[in-house]
């Protein structure tokens, strides 16, 4: 049995719907299909999810959103008409959206989650109708009916363990199960969503629950590449990765798979394959528990911007019991999550996402650190990018850091930070965000284009 998830670009219009149904028909082991909301049809287009968010905000604040609602419905209607489906399916979608819009008694966060989730929910209904119209036995199943229970964290929910036993029963369904991604329900019955792009997570959860032989994630690229193709022409393709390597690359900025999507599959050791809806015969990228490192220590290079650092210095810091705990406790009490904490004997830096650290928060946090921890020096640096090199082979290789720093030197990129994880699968460098692209290109030349 395979669980196959299709992203927004795979469902943007009727032409893409037909490609998806052809893929499903080509392999009768594709028994569970997870869908995202329809994505962009062309570069300047707007994703259905973004239309729904705008619709929700407008209606919640003013009580009127007729124009926004019609934009959403028109997307589904266009797909249904081109596929030759009965108009009744659009009536179903319209009624569903009107019911959600009318439910203004809930909080704004709940309200927006409900409208956002309708993108995937109604797309699943439309896909099930299309598959039946193609002569296949297919049924839409809602997350509530299936028992996908999530934590009570609107816009950032996490799966509850009881879900897996509930969802395991999906393997007993006759025909094809069409399941909407991105959302589930709390045990109390409230709708909640994962973070944006969370349909990948839904697919991984279902694959783990039914003990699938393979979780396929269909997108709009042939495979994972060793570097962002917009930065390097014709980068090397990656045909096999480990869960750890993909996790590191996703964190570092590779958007082909949601950063949280691998955990359920990883726990059950379900192989994951990245495939292209527009080129389904392409080999794709297989993600597995273990692989034989070949062709050098580094498999991929990633970068992401939007970070800042809090630098703290105090003489004999290493002798002060509990200093690190107290520092991080201040961040916790101020509602801040941190990314990394590279340190020395008398100093430590805490790396944060810049978006959560505005000037008001900065002033409050730095004042608390200065007074409560009695530090000698504290400074905040913004506009930081994190550049990562990733590869299982790094653990057995000598001189990886030397090659990386040599590449930075040649590109005239100054390093603010170097940090290697204890797993030795990745090495991270902090650089000025303006230098990030040049740094990535220099690393690629050093590790992949040296011949």
C-alpha cells in the first residue's frame, strides 16, 4: 500500500487534476490520496489558501466578503466544469463555505483556521468526485470521521498519539480514500490546522498509521537537488537521502518537504519518495533510514534568512552553575523559541527567528539579561542568514570544515558563527544575509564543482 500526497501545484487546475488521476490509475497500490488546496495556476496567481485567509479576515471584521467568497468558489467551479463534473459538487462546496463563514461565535484564530482548512477539505471532495467520474471507487473521508486528533494549538497543531490507532482503520476501506491534508480536530471537536504547508504532515501521519510500504509526496520538481536551482545552474540531483539529511535540509530552507513531515514516517521507518506530478516517470528522491554515503561527504547545501543573535559575555561564565538555564528561562518567559546556542567559556550566543524579536521585545529581554544575570556585555545582531552543509559522510571525513571556510574566504564572506550538530550530519555557518547567496555558491563550487 502507498499513501500519495499531492501538493497545491499538482491541483491548481483541471489539467493538473487529470494528471493526478492518471497517476492514481497507473498504480492500484495507491490506496490513500492526500490533497492540498489548489495552488497557483501561473506565477502571478493567488493560492486558494491565501484567498480563504483574506476572505476569513474580511468577513470576521466586517461581516461581508461576497467578492472574496466568489473568487474562491470560482476556482473550484472552473475545475469542476472543465472536468465535466455535475454542478452539484459546487453546491456542496458553496454550502460548506457559507456555513463556515456564518460561524462567527468562535475566536478569530479558530475562524481563520476553519476557513483555511476548507481549501483542502473541498479539494478532497472535488478530487473524490473526479475519480468516481473516471470509473474508480473513491470516497472522501473527513479527518473528524477518521479520528485525526490534534493538539489545541491553532495554526500550529501537533498530532495526538491516539490518532494512529484510529487512522489505521483506513487500510480496511474498499477503493481509494481521498483525505484532506493540513487539518484535524481536537478531542473536544474543534478544528485546528498544522503550520502552513502541513498537508505533508498529514500524509506522513497516514502512512505511519496504516504501515504503508511507501509515502509518495508529489510536487512540481523531479527530485531534491543538492542546492537551490535558482542559485546554481543545473545542480546535482539527489536520488537518495536519509531522514536526518532531509530534516536538516528542510530546516535549512529546502521547501520541497515540510520540516515536520518526516517524523511520523521516521518513527515507523516508512520510506518517503519525492515525485513530480508533471513528470511521474522520473526517478525522484527516496528518503530512507540509512544509505551508503557516496560521491563525497556533503549531499546538500541550504540557506535561510531571517535570524538574529543575542550575544552574552560574562567572565567565568562556565563556572556559574545554572547560567545557561536561567538565560533560556528568560526567553521562555517572554514567549521566545531559540534555534541554536553556540558558546565559549565566557560567552554564549542565542540564535532566534528575527520575526519574533521586535524592538520592544529586544529591549525587555536584554534589560532582563543584563540585570538578572549581571553580564559584562550583551549585544544583538540582526540580518543573519544560516548556511548549512549536510551529509552523513561528514562523520567519516577529515577536512570538511577547512574546505568550507576556504570557500568562504575565496568568496570574501565573513563568518559570524560556526556550529556543528552532535550528530555530525550538518555544519552550520552564520553570515550576513546579504552574503548568503554568494556563500552558497562558493560552497557548491568547493564540494560539487571542483573538477
